[in-house]
C-alpha cells in the first residue's frame, strides 16, 4: 500500500512560492517604512519657512510704514514752515504799506492843500523881496486874498522847515529903515514894533545897526 504524504509535502513547490511571496511582501514593507524617514519633518520645515517669510514681511511693512510716516512728517513740517514764512511776509507787506501810506499822508499834510501850497509859495516870494515880521507877512497874505488859516499854515510851514528867521527879518527891516531916514534907537525899536515884531526881535534888529 502506498505511503500517505501530508498536503504540504505533496505541494512543496506551491508552499515554497507562497513563503517566498510572504517574505518579499515583508521585505518591501520594511524597506518602504525605513527609507522614508519621519513623515512629519517636511511639514515642520515648510511651517518654519512660512513663519520666517511672515516675520520678514512684517518687518518690511513696519519699515515702509515708518518711512512713510517720516516723509509725511517732513512734508507737514515744510508746509508749516512755508505757512509761517508766508504769514510773516504778509505782515511785513502790510506794515510796509501802512508805513508808506503814513509817510504819504504826512507829506500831504506837510504840503497842505492847493490853496495852502500857493500861500506858502507867496510867502517865500515876499520874503525874497523884502523883510516882514510874522504878523506883517500874515497880513500881506490875507491882503492878497488868502484865508487866515491858509496864511497861518504857510507861515507855520516856513517856521517848521527853517525857511524864516524873525530876528534876521527884524535886522533887515531896521537896516532898510535907516537907508531912507534917520531914527533914534528907541524910535527905530518903536517902528519895528509897529511893523509887528516882538520886543525881543525889535531890540535885536536895532542892535545889529549899531544904534
């Protein structure tokens, strides 16, 4: 009777192939698991790189914002300085205009109205022709038709500008009188007083003649 063998004995070839297949699968799995390293490491590296990029972007943004703020501050300061310079220039312009207007008004007041200017010129002409006392010159201007205020303005302008010396006028009048007739000292003083000279002016005028 033939010997009875087990299933594995009768299928040696199949058993060997199966064992080899299992060993190959285990080997492939081992190689796949061991060669890949830590699966979390690429993710960690990517996150770290992203964080560094974010920090760099934030710093760049902060620098840009600081530069922009500085630029705006400089522009504001320049605008404020220009505004102050414009204000000072405007104040100076107004002050210059006011000073010019004041000077023009003073000059107009000095010269007086047309009638007053004419009275002034007439007074100058009279004094160039002969000697007058103050009151005598005012009377002469009024005689010529000028009003008393205009005559007074003309004489006051002469006095202010140094255009007349009443003592010198008294001396000239005393000399003129002595050219035509003889006078005593007291008589000549009295004549000058009659012409409108003050006592002091008459005394001075007569004294210059030697009386």
